[in-house]
């Protein structure tokens, strides 16, 4: 079996204080998740609703599940009873639906707004202008069952680390702008979720305080 515990320790010991680790367990079996769990890891990320549903039903219920994939509004009701954080909010419509389903479950769900900064056209997320518009529009302030706790983004899939660094920096500056303008007195707005297995050291140098790491902990995914 893959040395999940050893890899997890390597990753953890490479993270500065104040950087949270979300172990991305998509396509990996429950045994792998339990290995990391036994070492104290509690935050895990998944990107498909059905896979997450099966895992959440059979794994310990103090796991904090993060949803990191594209989320269709009609799937929100399935994850609303138990999801800890939805990292991939990319529309007002989705935010409204999360608020509605969270209310039905008498919960408050933490969300991150997903930014689209990378060059790939295939990536989801809000452009900086669209994100600025969503926040300045202000309807979110009336939503009592969602809490916007920060921003998430993925850098371009490239070996050009200078480009990747530039994208992280852009996200970081944008975070600071939103923080100053709209969340200055809101301590909940604090998360900058960027950095994956191949770029997280760069991400941390550019403001990340939450990294989403899969391959480096669990090995290559078998699709
Ligand atoms: C799969 C995924 C990750 C983890 O990627 P690795 O390269 O395996 O670390 C992080 N974030 C998102 C949004 C993902 O879909």
C-alpha cells in the first residue's frame, strides 16, 4: 500500500504555521483516507457529489469535508446536511441555493468564492470583475446561512512557475482588495485557498493559507 502516513508527515512538516492542509482524496479509497485520519488529519476534499456521499456515509463524522469541484445547483441539497466548506462557489445563483439548503438543515455553511485567473478556458470560476460584482452587489449580506470565508483558485497547468507565481500574486492582491473594501471588520473572511501538489510552495510564498494537496499524499489517482 502507498505510504500515506509518511507522505502526509512530509507535507505537514513542509507547511509553515498558519497554513491549513486539505487532503484531496477524490478517486482514492477509504483506507487511504483512514490512514491520514489516524494521523490526525480531519479536512478532506472531494470533487464529485456521489463519491463524496458514499465516503461521508461510511467514514467518521468528525471529518470536515470540503467540496472542491464544479457544483450544480441541483446537487446542493445532497451535500447541505453535512458539508463543512464549499470551496467552488462561482455564481450568485449557487450561493443562493446553498443558503436555502443550509437553512433547511438549520446550518451555516462556509463557502469560498472561486476565482478564474488561470489562462485555461476550461477552468471554472469567477473572473475578478465578476467576483467584485458579486460581492459589491451585497445580497450575500442578507444570507444568514452562508458565510463567505475567503477565496479559492487554481493556477494554470504549466511548468512555467513564474506564470504560476504571477497568478497566485494576482489572487492575493485581489483578496487584499476585497478584504479592505468589504470585509475589513469580518474576521471570517480570511482564507486564501491556493496551491496543489506541484505548486503549493509557490502558492504559500504568494499569500496562500490553505493548500489542497492530493497526489503528494495519496499518490496518482486511478480514474
Ligand atoms: C484535484 C484537485 C486538487 C489536488 O490536486 P493534486 O495535484 O493531486 O494535489 C486541488 N484542488 C482542486 C480544485 C482539485 O480539483
